[in-house]
């Protein structure tokens, strides 16, 4: 498979495709390693993961540059991704020491009752191209800290990060077979892994349709799974919001990684009294975003990942305009080289437009008025997605009411703070189930065993 730079079209290299024997070798490798890895002291596992975190920081600049080459995001954003992944490694290394059971008082003094947590076994993980190092590391860190071994199918579009991850874990001293990774046809690899009796848990980050497919495969075999799927994040800007900081933050979040972020704000609902002022501020902020090759100084937004993604975003824009939407900024291609879509804001987009119903996964957002809290909440909750949401208000009462009523796994009030390893990251409704980060990160990688003894 060919790998290219989305900013220039330059050919970067080729990836090998796994054959059936390669997948089977990974399964055997992970199964063999699990026998000893699960019995390794949590302190020893922690030490290995902390060493991997140190190596990640040492190599962060090189990893980030390669992510920019095969993914397109600015180097500064890629570097932040790698350093955040190092934090996840370090946090899971520490929390892995504290996977505790409990003693349950028995009804008879002759009986001892224990509850223990044990690693589920070999895990199959599938990670996306938009955060090729960070998303994969969330899965790897939780699995390894839990005492599981893992087989990772990484993103073929942006593969350099996974190669770097494998080298880091190897150089840190993680035993052979604990971490395995494969390239190739996603449908073939996912089926062969999930249908294998060796795999006991499935972790996926990606689109809703693919997540449904993989969850069905896992469910048919009664295998536990975590699904971090798509989002269509609403923003509620109330009349009492602090306009300029709110507009600056939304512009940054919308153009981050060219909008190819599952928590990217994409439906911006603005209370009528502040609508014009906020729109003017947001357009001004978006207009100032520097778009270009992520290796250039000062670039804040790079290209979308490939031509198919560009066309998907453009189709949503054209549909919204055809239904009466007004383009306030952007709307189409920027430049002549690479897959650059201009950051785009569209006002007066009707609820029937595809942009209001489908995750854009690109640098485009719809702007819409609302009158009161209940109307704003109804609009925010009207789609089947429920991942991230954003609220801007100076009222404690409004903040409490809205945070309780939003159908989302994550609510950000007057800022954005979802990437920290100590916090659970996950959604509800079609956005999936299970969390990555926080103590909840371990839930799907552990099984509960009750022991009663006389």
C-alpha cells in the first residue's frame, strides 16, 4: 500500500499487507506472551511503561515530524499529540499498580471472600489516522498496564507513528509478543482477529458504521469491547457568554487537525441576543488561521488526509448551500497542491441539511440561532451522536442545567479539557460505549473473579 504526504502528494513509501499466516503469527505471539506478562509484577510492568514514556519524550520531535509528513497536521500539533501520549503511558504505568480487589465480610467466620481483578487476555485494537500515535497509545497503555497483550491494527494512511511505537516498546524492554502490530486490509484483519478464539477483547476508534460492524462481530462471540465512535459536537453559546475568548477557542478547536477530530465543534448554536456579535468574532478568528504545509513556521491548519475526505467535506458544503445555507468564510479548495480545504463557516443551515445530521470530520461548521435554553438543548440533542459538547455561559444555573441535560459523554463549560489521561474519554448513543482514560480506562481490560474459601 502506498503512503503519501497529503500536503504535497509526495510518495513517502509503501506498507506490506498482512497475509493470513501473518495474522495467525501475531495471534500465537500474543497468546504465548500473555502467559508470562499477566504474571509479571504490576511494579515491573509499571517500570517498563515508564521507561517507554521516557523514550517517547526523547524521540518526540522525530515522531512528530513524521506524523506531519504522512498525516498533514502542523508539527506543533503532532508534538503535542506525542507528548500527551507519553503522559498516558506514564499515568497508566502508575495506575496499573493500583488495580485493587477487595475483601467482602463473610457470613461465617470460617469463610474468606475475595474479589480480584484479572487481565482479560489477548486484545485486538484498531486505531485511526487522525491521531495516529495518541489514539493507539491510549489502547496500548491500558492493555499493557492491565496485564493484557495486544494486537494493533494501525492506520495505513499514517503509519509512521505505530512503527515508532513498536520500536519504543521494544527498546524499553517490553517482552516480545506483548505488543504486536499489523498492516493491511482492515476488513480481513478485523474478521480474522475477532473471529479467533485467542482474542478476548476488542477496542476500536473510528466511524459509526465500522464500529457497528465490529461490535456485531464481537457480540456474536460474546467478546467485550470498547467503541469510541463518531461525534457531531454541539456548541451552545448563551447571551451572557464571554464572546471573544469563546470565539477564539471554537476557531482553534474547529481548525485543529483540519477538523478531523471526533470532538471537533461542528454545530454551533448561538442565542439570538448575541448572535451577530459572536458570528463576527468567530469569522474574524477563522479568517486569521494560517493554512499550509505543517512543516512551515506559523501554520495552524494543514490539509485533510486524502482526496476522498476532501470530497466528502465538499459534498456537505454544497448540500448545505443548496438548501439555503450562507457561506460566511471558506467554502472550497485552498491552493492548488495537496488536499487543502479552506476553513468554512456556514450560517442559516436548515436542520434537514446533511451537515446538521452527519459528522463532517473536516474544517466546516454550521451556525444557527436559538432563543432559550430548552430550544438550544433540543437542537443540541437532536442527532444520534453523543460524544463531546461545549457550553459558554457565565451563569452557574445555566451551566448546571445544561450539563445535566446534554446527551453527551463529555461536557466542556467555558473551555476544553478532555485530553488528560486522568479523565474518562467516551460517548453515549451512537458515539459508542466504554472510556479511555481515567480509572474507567481499565474496565474493559479486566475481568472480575470472586473467590470464596472455607
